[in-house]
């Protein structure tokens, strides 16, 4: 079965390709990228126009699919459906499931569950058994079974000595340790960013230094061990400065931030709505500004969602009692298009690089992040101009906890092909025709 994507703006950050071209998909492989491929060479032609982008499927290296353990929040199936609706064809799932992804059978469980979804799902395995911080997991074995990184995400690796050992060990395999940067003693019982609004709202605050002190520690451990640290969900300006300096020194540091830190601030917590509660918390305007600059100058490598589903019941508790986390797979691309492409802060190639090519490189995801002849046909078609209103009731995710509900966003994925299969399509926007053969 051959599909022809005809006439879109083809973007491949890895090669720098940015031109109006046709893309021919033969089975599960990209067979040709050329101008004027005849419609007769395909079984199906999808007519695009030059304003629509054809890009490598998006890659989110930080999601929580809650499988196994909490099928009321999300399952691999609903998480994957949310992913393709957001343009993602590859995701990395975090290990804070029940049981924790800290053993060979658990890594195999994730890879098995992935198979029926059609997308690529890779486990980030735990650094320590049960996320308890006491005993390191078998990093080499888990890696050989299919884990692509290691993290105790949801919690920090509190012991510097444990982090040192994990970095020394993971360095032998050139694989990153993903740092959930949080000092629990400074975090205390905080529920939102410590600042003007936490005082105003009478809620216990989480100081920025709870994050940056851990970023500083792990930069020093990366220097000492030569290991690779990938900082998860960076939220504060102090962390940004530390990461920028460490990168300038040539340390093996990479970092991600999330769309919610880029688009929102702690002022959003004023309605005491738990859909604005996550860890790290939404921070102040100066932090938001620093993160935007860091995205633009490359200090931040990757946009990740930290897609963290929780049930409506849990998220209808009082702000200070509700669990941390917001979903993001179905809004991430649109937030980035609205706040970075339409404001001319990022060009299309750089935006796609941060949401596909770069995360695939960092986690060595061989079959993701490229749109080139011979590659796996993971492709997203994006309409950057389409405005839509975020309605959580329409989400494919099982959960509804988005801080972007009711917002009008500009741009979205309109077609997602994974391994050559069409897994998501907004039918009204595409002209598809079957060719007589
Ligand atoms: O807000 C968060 N929620 N931050 C995390 O680090 C974990 C996540 C979750 O698992 O719910």
C-alpha cells in the first residue's frame, strides 16, 4: 500500500530540509521525497498545500501512562491515542507505575503493551529499586532489554552518592540519567511556587532553590563522573542559568521544559484550581521569561509534556490535597505553535527539532525524529493556522486535567502516520483520494 502526501511543506531538522515537496510512503517506509511525484505512483493520494507542514512524528520523552497500576487514570491504549492525536509517534514512559519499572519483566511488560498501539513506546526504567533510593537497579541489563534511560521521576534521587554511582554506571553505556530535580527538605509540604501568589493565597510554597540546588548538585556529579544528565521538567530561572553555564563548559548535560511552564505562571493558581498544580510548580514571570529565552538559545534542548493523568475525582479535591500533574499530549504542539511559531520565537525547523529530532538523538531512539528516504514512516501533518478551542471532553486521554481548558490555540496535528499506518486524522481538513490501480 503506497500513500502519497502531496504538496506540503516538508521539514526534516536533521538534514535541514525545508521545502514544498511530495512524500511517498511505501508500506512502513518513506520511499521518496521529491517534487512532483505522480499521483499514479500511489494507492492513495493525500492532497496538502504549502501552508501545511509534513514533519517527522513528534517524540515526547516524558509521559506517565500509569500502566500498570492506575487504569482509571490512563492506559497504554488511551495514552497512545492521546499521543497520536497530538502528533506524537514515539513516547518514553516514566517508571513510577505500580509495580515500578525496575526489572526485566517490567521493561518487557511495557514493550509488550506498546505493540498493539502502533506507536513506539520506550521505558525509562527506575534508577533505584521501587524508587526507594536505596539499591541501584541493574542498569546494563535493563538497557539490553529495551530501556532507553533511567530516572526515579516523581521523586529525586536524594542521595548524592547513589546519583554518583548511577552516573558512573550509566556512563559505561552512554545513556542519560533523567534528573527529577528536587530537594525534598526545601520542598517541604509546598503545593505551589513560593512567592507573592503563595503568600496571597495562603498556600505553602516550594522555593525555586528546591529545584536549582539539585540541578547544581547533578551538574557537579556530571562533571565528576563524566556521566550524562538529562534534566526533566525544568521550571526556574536559576536552573536555566546553571544549565547554560554547564553546557558552555562542555559538560554532558541536556534539559527539557514543558509547554505549561512556557505558557503559564503561578498567577494562574489564583482560582485554587488543581488543574494548575504540578511538580515542579508553575513559577513566576521572570522564570517564564528565562525559560522562553532558554528555548530560543538552545539551553533547553527538548520540549516534553510530563503528561501526568489524574482522575477528575482526584483533581476535584482542594488545591492543597489534589495530586500533582497535568496532561499535555493533546495540547503540546499547539501551545508551541501558538507561543513560539506564531510569535516568531522559533522557526518551523527549530520547533520540530525540539519536539522530535533532538529528543530522539538524546535517547538514541534510532527509528524516530527523522523524515528521510529509507526511514520508518512516522510522520505528522500539521496545520499551523487552524484555530481551535481546548475542550477536555474531546480528549483521547482518559483524564481531563489540563490547565489549557477553554483556551483558543492556533495550529495542530491533522494527520498522524505511525509506521506507515494512519492512526489519527482530522478528516474535515484533508482531501484524500484512492487512485484507481
Ligand atoms: O506533576 C508531576 N506529576 N510531576 C512529577 O514529577 C510526577 C507526575 C506524576 O507522576 O503525576
